[in-house]
C-alpha cells in the first residue's frame, strides 16, 4: 500500500507543472469528505435559495387576492422556520467533514516536508537556506490549506448558488435567464485580464518572503557578532533594504488585487441595477408577476455576489497554487539518501580503508581531496591536522556519510560505504561537531537525545567523564536546567561538554571529534581529553584538532595539505622528522 506521505510526491509526479491537479491529488482517498460536506452545505444553505421563492409566492398571492392567502403565508413561513432550525446542525456537519480532510492534508504536507528534509543529501541540503525551508513548512502549507478551503468549499458553494439561481430562473422565464447569461463572457474577460499579472506578483512576493525569512534567521544568529563589532547600523541597513523589497512587492500585489476587486465590484453593481430595470419593465408589460421581480432581483444579486466572490478568490487561488509549486521544490528534490535496499552493516569493528579517495563539491570542478590512501585499524586513534581549508572537515563528513567519494573508495570493515545502510552505520557513531547544536529543553534531554533505557548511574558516569559535574552542581535545577533556545543560556564550553556527553552516552564503536574541545579552557580540555582518551581505547577515534593536548596521544597523526596527505606518523615521529607538522607546532 502506498505510504501516506508518498501521496503528495506521487501527485507532483503525475501532474508536472499543473499545481491545481497536484492539489486535487493531495486529497486522494478523502473525496467522500467533500461530498458529504457539500450535501450538508446544500441543506444548510437552502434558506437563502428558498426565501426568494417564498417571498415571491406570498407577494403574488397577496396581490392576486387569493382566498387562501393566510394559509399560504403560514405554510411558507413554517417551511422557512424549519429550514432555518436545520441550519445549525447541518452547518456543524458541513464544517466537520470539510475540516477533517483539509487539516489532515495540512498536517500530512508538513510531515512530508519534514521527512524529506531529514533524508536530503547533506551537501545539497546546504544550498537551501533554513529560513526558506521554514517558510515552506509554515507559510506555504498554510497558503495551501487556505486554497483547499477556497476550492473545495467556496468554489463548490459558488457553483451550487449560481446553479440553483439559474435553474429557478430558467424555470420561470427564459428571457430573464438569457439576460443573466450575458454577464458570463464579461466575467471571463475580467478573469483573463487579471490572472497573469496577479500570478506574476504573487511569485515575486513569495520569493521575497522566503528571502526575508532566511535573512531574519541569519540576523538573529549574528546578533552577538554584530554587537561585538559595532555593526548594528550596517545590519539594520541590510535588513531595512530587504524589508523595503518585500514591502514594494507586497504593495504591487495589493494594488493589482485592489484594482481587480474594485473593477469587478463596479461592473456587477451596474449589472444588478440593469437587472432591476429590465425585470420591472417586464412586470409593467405583464410578462412576469410583480412578486417575481423580487425573486429575480434576489437571484441576480446571488449570482452577482457569487461571481464577484469568485473573482475576489482569484488572488487567493493564485497565491495558493504558487505555494503548491513552492512545496514541490522540496518534495521533488532529487538528491536524497536512499538506503532502503542497502545492506545493514551489522556490528562494526571500526576498521577503515581509504583507497585513492578524492572528493569535490556538487557542481564544482575543484577537488577538495585527492588520492587519499591509508588504513585504520579497529581501536586506533587518528588525528588530522592542517591549515584551515585543507580538507580535514571534509574527511570527517565522508566518515559520517554526509558525502561519498567522487573518486576512489572508502571502506568500512571491508564494505564500500556506498553499499551499506547508512542509518545502521550511524547508530554506532558518536559525532561531536565544532559548532555545538543543542535544542530547547533541559540538560538531561540534550544528553539523552535519541537514547532509551539509560540508567541514572550510567548518566552520572558520563557526566563525570565529560567534565560536566562541576557545571551541573552549580545550577539550581541541576540536570533539569533549561538550556534556552540553541543553548543560549550556557557558555560555549558548557555547550561543548553537553555535546561530548551526548556522544559518550551512546557507547559508540567510532568517535568523530571535529574540534570538539575548541571552546574549552586549558583545564577543562585536559579533563575532557583524559575522558576521551580512556574511551577511545575501546573504539576507533578520529580527531580534528589544533591543540597539542588533544592530538599528542593519538596513535597516528595525518597532516593534510591542500587535500592530500603530506605526512603521517606518531607525534614523536613527526616532530623528529622536522617536516610540515614540526613547523606547524613551532609556529603554534
């Protein structure tokens, strides 16, 4: 059976370049909700259609002096009261069936977007700014939800109202019916003339909104840097420029939508006055009854109102269809990690083999790494050193599987990394990045993230090993202290210790430390390095670091220079060789 989240991608694939049909595909399996919603809407809304008939019926019988007029009045009024009483329960059922379908798709789209982001290939995902992704998940899905309401509720309601009005009219007078139809081609001209400009301005406004969302996130993250360098005015000017751009795009959109609404309103008010004059003349000539003038005027008002509503919906529909296309940019993103049919790696020993490994970024001809060849035995500690930009972090990314070699092979326990299920492999890794990432929650939550069944005894042991105990003891709520958004309530060193504790709690087979102690003071670094040293005896460890205390005890130090291996050996061997590593240490 098709996975529920696949329905959305399947809809994009079936209807390329057609956002309207794509949207309809989102509701596959839910169409019955809209059927029943429409049925209950018809019952609920029937007083609007019946009242003109009742009014005309009463007026005609009164003017014709029907002897049973009192009975007719009470009968008609009784019918209206019954229908009005039914309005409340029918309205509830109408909304219930509609909302269930719309909200399910709304939640499903957001879930599908989140799911897709989680499997995007990391090198390609970095090309999509997080602010833009956030805009798609929040703003675009909200616009699609609004569009769904307009299509499945408002448009259906409009169609029903117009159909009922025209049906009653044609049953009463063909002449009046033909008059009503004369407005259709004029309405079509209005739609066509405004459709393209509105779509164009909606696209521009959406792109500016995404750009602004991305820049706002950057601004918030850069506030400490901005303030530290006295660049507040420059940052304000940069954001003001972006705010002005979105204001201009919004202004242009408002103008085109406002003109559209005003022109359509004026046209239809003129039609309505003409209808009153036309039917009144027919009544004077005896072609229609006096009461029918009220009926026709009411129904023409209904038609004018519904067509006017339809035209007013055009900007909303255009915006919603643009958002469908925007969501498709993520759901149809091709560069994903698909490990569903790949071999489960099993329990790894931590043996690695680099065989003439080369790597270049997507859409780039420049090699970041070239011809890397070395072996790593289980339990070894390997340190990578070199100048910034030499390729050390790229090697770490390859080890995690965030990218694959563009040439050569990287093998884990003799298996090519491109042939294994990366999820089964990564569950046995502990990665401590240079930039510590914490989520809003407690210190305990952040350390235990993604683990189950961890005893309090083991947790406290890891806290001790990561050098966190002295920090936690000083906090009023200890482990249950909230770290704030992105851990903003903690210092850089405290955040890094939590990140290290999070890695150690996993009992990893392989530890990857990318400048993991860079934010620690010298005393804390010695404590954490000692802890990492004792743990690294039981697993393979890869380290990127510049500080001597972190790399001195490594089994092997590999010096990376411009993407290639310049030197390799133990600390003493490289110092005695007095080559590039020796010069780096002397300079340090």
